[in-house]
């Protein structure tokens, strides 16, 4: 069973100040020190403990002017250690003892303070949550497409762009899922709240202003990812179906990251698969967001119509009427309906008029996109032809050997596109490379393919190192 390691590397004492009654004051001190020690560390020298306490004191003084600071008593251990100090010194000492700050000796007798790596990463993550920035969807999608085009053109020199494109795709997917989660959260809050005023506030302030106008508006209009999806998925398919590109990408990645070729190949395929999965799964997320949008818009419109047609104090009026009827001793009550007894246009008889029979209308059918259909069929045929086919390789090798026990690629002929594809795919049999779970593994039972050093086969279609094909059994069967 896999062990969950999310909090294994985090000291539990880090969160003690943030769980105390003075969590807001500790948060103010942490944020002030974060701005001084991390965000603005290029603007000044190293920070001393005295300067750190001064930074906290200034932040507390500023917040005191706004009426937001009030120290409350904590546990006996904290009060006994820091009880006789001022608020800034208490906060500094408590943060230092819990691991948020660390002191060290500098040159001479000088002592400096800094925020360790793990607390720094936690504060940076909190800062990103608080300073939320909208992602430029169009720029991200266009950047992914440009990286893939560059990789397809020159995989050896542009292999590093694949990890950047995969990271951008994952960030784009996280942005879409974040929007979907925000919309779902607002939808649930509107379902649970029966007060129309709070519903209107959720819909207009939270949903329309924060989600639709800021995030989803740009995704669904100018930066629509559908503009780039087809081109991106096509580039990924071209790279995945071209063994030469995969090999060059894997070799360049292994050399750059200094890892084994097999690990690099697995990472390259995983990045390409992630990119394709992100851009083929856009429909589900976009449809989910649109579905929540339509449900909330319809429910808000119903609430608006209800508020316009119903008096605000209708509940009080109904209760008053019920109490009056209950207290009354009358056995009959007047009917609130009005009966019109005079002759007028509204009370005259209106004969039933037979509707005219429906008239047939010509159905307009859109012309079939013949060029698009032809392209799709041709592309499907191309992918089918490029797919690994052990039966085709077996028939080709059997035909070329023609009863001979051993041949080389110099003796083989290429009569067309099918033979050329089979000739290139045959190289996957070199040195019995296919594993037992490969569809080409059955061919290693009948043929042995070995390279011949310092020799090259050259014909009108291809130039490649010469291979030797030897038959392993005397009589080859008619088919696999």
C-alpha cells in the first residue's frame, strides 16, 4: 500500500502559532517578514533580529490604527516565556521557536535572521493563493502549439521545449478545473440558500463578476482553446507515430538530464500523452461549466420573477388572515372572486375557429463538407497504414527471402508505399528487441535480424545501415 507523504516533511510545530488565539497577529508578523526577507530581499542587506522585530512592530502599529490588533492570553508555557515582552518581541520569539525563523552568526559578531526553505515555500504558496492572477489562455495554447511545431521540426535541439509545453498544458487544465470548481461551489451555495437576496448576491457578485466576466469570459471568446486544440492534437499524434522523432527526443532528453534512455523515453511519452489528454478533455469541462451557468441563470430568473410578482410581506399578510379567520365567529365567508354579469366584449361567445391545415415546407439541408470528409478518410487510412502490422511484415520478409535461408537489405526490393513502411518497421526486430508483450514478438520466432557494421543499404527510397535477415526455421508457414 502506497504511503501518503504529504505532511511527512513538515514539522507540526510550524502551525502552532497559526492555531493559537492570536493567529491573526502571528499572520501579520509573518506577512511583514515575508515581504522583507523574501519578496524584497534584493532591495536591502541581510536582516538582523532587531530589524525583524522593528518590521513586526511597524506592521502592528499600522494595523492598530485600523483597530485590528488585540492580544489575547495564550497557554501557560507561552505566557511564562514571553509574557513580560512587548507584542513584537512575543511574535518574533514564538515564530523563531516554532521554526518559521532561524538565526545564524554572520561575519564578526553580527547575527542575522532568515526564513528556512520549507516555511518560505509555504508562505510563497499562500501568497499565490492571495494574489490570484488570471492565466492568459490564448497565449498558453499558442505557446504549446509553437513548442510542438519546433519539436517536430528539430527534435534534437528543441527537446527541452517538451517539458515546458507539458507544464503549460497542466497549468491550463488546472485553471479550467479551478473555474469549474468555483462554479460548482457557487451553484451548491445557491441551492442551499432559500433567501433570494443572498441568491442574487451570489449570482451577480460571485458568479458573474468574479468567474464569468474575469475567467470564463476570456476562455469562451477571444482566447477560446478550441482554436488551437485540433492543431495541437495533430502535432502530438505526428510525434507519437514517428519512431524517429521519439528516439531523437528520448536521446536528447537523456543526454540533457543525464538519465537512462528508457526512463527518458517513458517521460517523453508521458508528457505527450498529458498534452493530448488535456486538449481532448476540454469538452467535458466546458460543458460542465455551461451546464451550471444555465441552471443558475434560470434559477435566478425565476427568483427575480417571483420577487416582482409577490409582495415582500406576503407571509405576514397570510398569517394575519389566518389568525383573523380563526378568531372570527362567522360560519360563512365572502368569496373574493368577481362575477361579471353585464354584457361586454369579454363576455360574448367566441366561436371555435378551425385551424388551417399545415402547409408542407421544403427542408433545407446543409451541403455535406465533402472536402473535410475526404480529408478525414485519407487521414484515417494514413494512420491505419502506419500502424504496426506483424502479418504484413511476415508476408514481406517471406516474399523477399523466397526460400533462401539468409538475405541482407541489399537483396530486398521496395515496390511501393506498403513495402517502404514495412521496410522501416522491420528495423524494430533488430537484436530481438521486441519484448514478450509486444505484438512483434511472434516474428522473432521465425526471423533473426542483425545489423552489419560499416555497411549501408542505399536505394531510391531510403539509405540506412545494412541488416542481415536469417530464417530460424526450415519451412515458414503460410501465415502467422
